[in-house]
C-alpha cells in the first residue's frame, strides 16, 4: 500500500487552507490582540516579573512604586506600539486647575501642552490646559492647592481618569475631603501608596556627579535655611533647644543671613562652609520628605532629618546618608554626636560613601503618570477621607520634652 504524502494532489488543498488560517491567526495575535505584543521589562525585582506575567496573560499589571527598586523603577516598553492598552492615538491629559504660573507651590511644572510629555520613555500622552477638551480627555489632573469644589466638572465619564495631584502633606492642605470622596479615581502624590508615586527626589544606582567641598574649609557645623517660621511640627522649637549646644547658622526669611542664587546654588553655597544641614519638615507625616533633604545630599552636606520615621528615609535614601533626630535622646545628645563627627574626618566622610555607588535625581512625574495611564487606565474611586487623612498619616512632635 502506498503511503499518502503532503505532496499528493489529494491533500494539497487542505494543506494550503490550514497554512493560510495559521498565518491569519498569527497576524491577528501580533498586530491586534494585546496579549501578542512583545514586551521588554526594564527592572530586576520580583514584582516587575509578576507584572510581566500579568501583561502577557492579558490582565493589567500594577506598576510598582518608583522607589521599590532604587534607581531602577519598572518601565514597560511594548514593542513598536506606543499605547499598550490598544489605543490608536496618544492619551489626552487635561490639567483642569492650570493657571498662569508655571510652578505651583512645590516647584512642579504642571502647565500642560503638546510638548509636556516629550522626552518620556513612554511616549503615549499629550497634554493640554484647554477645558473645552474635557469631553475628549482621557485623564484630567486636579492640583490640590488650586482645587475648588465650586469649580469642578459636573461629571466623570466611566472610562475617564480624574487624577488628584498634590505633594503637600495632609496637615498643610485644607480640602473638603468628604465632598470629594469618590470624585477621583487615581492619586499622584508623594505617598508610597499612591497610584503614581511622585516624590521630591529619588535614589538611583550610579555615581553622584561633582566633588565634595574640602573638609578643612568647612568650619561651621550646621546650616538651616527656612522661610516658614512657625510650623505644625514645631521644628523651630527643636532648633532653639539644639542651638544651646551647637552653633546653627540660620538663613532665609526666618534667619539673619541671605542665601544667594536659586535653590541648588544656595545649598552648594552653604556646603562650602557647613558640614550638616537641618532637613526639618514643617509637618511630621508618613513618607513626607521634601526637596530640602535631596538638595542637601546633592550639594554635599549630611542631612540631619526630622520628619517621618527612620524607616521612611531608609526606604528611599542612599545608604548611610543621613542622621535622624529620633535616634537620639534629645537635642543635646544630637549636638554632641554632630560635634564629634566635625572633629573626625574619617567618621564624617562615611556619610558620603554612598556617592560612589548611588546618586540622587529628580523624578519624572509626568512620564510616570503617562506610563500608569497607558498600562492601567482608570482605577476604583478614591476615598480621600481615607488616603489623605492627617489623623492617621501624621503625628504631633514627641521630642520636645527632653534636653538630653
């Protein structure tokens, strides 16, 4: 009996049909269905690998916080496509509370236009400040410092994302939280629990550029630049106690010495003559670590910090780069330690060892927002009374009762 072969006329039509069907299916998987898109994951942690598995399984991955892997936040790049959820156009992001000023309180440029997202590794968004485009906007930003409940869109489309943006702490903002419960469905704040983590600074792996000022020229121990003289954290009271035991030079509105130039230039000016900088926050809230910490690191001073817990700082800061007041019995004990470091160059410079393996950088907030919008889209409605609760996230000072 002769065996049938694929080359026989009898089976040739079936072979042709099956081949064509296979090619059509393969084309559909690669060019239409999102599960077929090639994905490159630029991260090294387990949560990123989990995100990759989720994306390849057809579900939407959760982007890990940008500080979960220092210097290497997860960046998902999906083949030649710019918008991984299958969008055929860039996502339109409208800033509802946009004003004439380019910077709003915390120095963040949120004036959106066609070029706001240029340079982002995730090129799937375009910006606008034109409220007339509300109906066509995929996402709408609301800055908490400018938000008014009497000036809000009347409704949110089910597929639309309303983003609450703020980098001030709950104790520094006065919003009618109950009235805003359920209005937003995405948050963009400094909190590690935000949908888009938007801190004042980040730690990355690499070498910190620039050389340290000469140790022997820094004859003053402690500098502090401050413009808010009375604060919820009562930092001014702590400094008053500290100055009884160590010299603290105060610059800015609350001091008697000016600091020249823009902010980073000012910090560099202070670093030429001072070893330590008081990075004291005006409120004591979880994760609230502002630019005064990052600028001190960048300029070459050792930050003495008073804000959230030591754990919060260790989570985001370069290793062994700061001194926390909570590790001392009181201002006097802190002063004794600082003076000992000022007299021991080897011990002092251990706080700068991180500069050989890490560097600090400014976050790309809008780029991270575009990434989150492109991968996850809108999320569940946000209860601001829960995620922005000063009672649960902040605490009163507990270190003013002792002079030890």
